[in-house]
């Protein structure tokens, strides 16, 4: 395989090639035939479908979606930025106050809608609502013919897509397609069964209950310490309708059994569905669309139209960024979730697809991919196109209060 150089990448972006793709087959870390667990969707179901592969119908189950893969790639770029391997424009909103139970920071590499996310819309930049600031207003007129502002502020939006549906233009806001897509699929997948059980070291019997609800929401075994109504004690668990349940000593209610407070055995059970799968192999397919990048135009300030050399420089940066994030994410490994750890069967290789010609194959390491980004950014700066640096915002009072209330509710639910 050939090592992918900056000159190669720039030539691909400037030419007529269709795409760069990386297709890799994986096996479970436990070996072929070991069970893995896909993500579950509403109703505890897997995303199963039949696909046509090499002319044959194949039962497949999604292991990691395009959206999930985009998040993993963006997080790989964010980690490279934080570690100093890359210097990327990054919008950040810090949530911290004495009344907040869990301080946190959200960046444009993590927010679902990137620069157009409601988190940034409802934050302040230098004391002014973000969308009313000079930088925030760059989103208002952004489109494929005027992508300069997004490039400087949030280049990830041009790689992974953006729809500014929460801005002042509503559904008519900037909408730019993904240039990079990636997903994991299990091939020849067969669903297994789900088992569950729990052996309590204390061997607490169900009849040892009931567990009562204290006024503070915790539990007690002593009826005299329980929250009461008309002299009757509340059981620890709420009803299906979310209402407190009063203890009736003539019968043992489900809401007061010891297992509600995580004591006692759980009877072993077997259920159909969401019990993991076995498969012949998993396949990760990553595709960078070069036409999607070529559609973008980057007019400089006070210019009505873009210049070819500026367009090429910016597009090369975006292609380099997409490849870099993909390579860094792949090098981190495919431990997708609990009991879904996959290992590649062969080294990663990228293939250039160009008008039906036999694909040229390239190798690209994480270090080489960061070098590509550095070279491309330097080239863009040479034609007058510079990234912004760190963009620090603060949440407005309404957003902060909403978060405080939400965290308080979550904490209360945990106590219940």
C-alpha cells in the first residue's frame, strides 16, 4: 500500500474522484462465535434488516449507527485537541455554580447539532446572546456557497453535517449534508436469548419485608419511621401511576418487597429478544464523499464569490480532518459498549474510488493523519483562511436554572 501524502490528498480533492473509503471486517474480542450485544431501541429491539451483499440476501443487525460513529469520531478529534496533537476551533459552554450538583462543559465537538445546537443558542458570548453576536450571526447566512464562517468557527459541521433548525430562520436555516459516514454492521447475525438472575449473599427472603418509605424518600424496615397518611405507612415503591402506595398488613404488596431496595434473590429467567447475537463477522464501512466537500465555497471577507485557490485549501483541510478523526477513532479500538468489543481482522487501508478505475489503496496512521491536518491548515492560512481559536460561552440564566432543576429531579428519582 502507498502512504497517503498531503499532495495525494490535495490532488484527490482538486480532481474528480468519487470517494475515499475504508472497509474493515472484525471479530469479537472473545473470538469467532462469541456473543456480542448491539444497541437496543424502543421495545428492547435490535435494528435488524436484510441487506444484499455480493448478490446474496444477508441477515444483518446494526452494531453502531452513522450518528453514533460520528460522535465517536468527533470525540477522537476533541481528545487530540485536548492532548495537544491538534489545535482545533472549539466552542465551549461551562456549566458551574454552587447550586449545580454536577458541573460540566459541553463543546461543539459533543453537542448534537454542533454550532447550531440549542445549548449555544441559549448561551452568551461576551455578555451578548450568542446568535446576536458577530460570531453567532455567521450561522444566519451560512450555506454551501458561504461556508467560510462555519469553517472558521466549527469545521466539524461541514464534515459531519448541520441543520440550523433552532435559529432565527427555523427550518430554513443552514442545512449541509454529511461528507463523512461510517457504521458497524453484523453480518449473518443470529439473535440469542436473554438470561437474568441474582443471588443475594444475605439470602434475604421476600417475606422479610415490607420496606417502607421514609419522609426523605429513602427506605426503612421500621414502620414507625415511615412516612404516613391517616396513620398508615407508605411502602417504598410508587405505583405504576407514580402514586405512593399505603401498606395493608392483610396482604403483601409488590411495592414493599425487599427486591425493590435491591435485597433478596432474583429468580433466574430466560427471555426472547435483546439477548445478544452471534455473527459470521462485523463490518465497518467508512466513506468520505469528495463531491460533498467540493460543493462547498469559501468567499473571504468582503468578497462576493470565492476564489479557486481558497476553495481548494479549505476543502483539503476538511478532507484531512475527516480522515484524521476516522483514523484516530479506529486506532482507539472498537469497544463499542459492554459486551461488544471487536478486533479487526486486517490492517486498516483506504481506497480511492475514481470513475470505475481500479482503486488505489493507501495506508494512513494517526500520526500521519495529524500531519495532514497541520499541512492543510498551514496551506489555508497561506491564502487568508484562518480558524478561530477557543470560543468560550456562558449559559444564560434560563438554561442554567433548567439544568439545576433537571439535576435535582434526577437525584430525587435516584433516591426513589
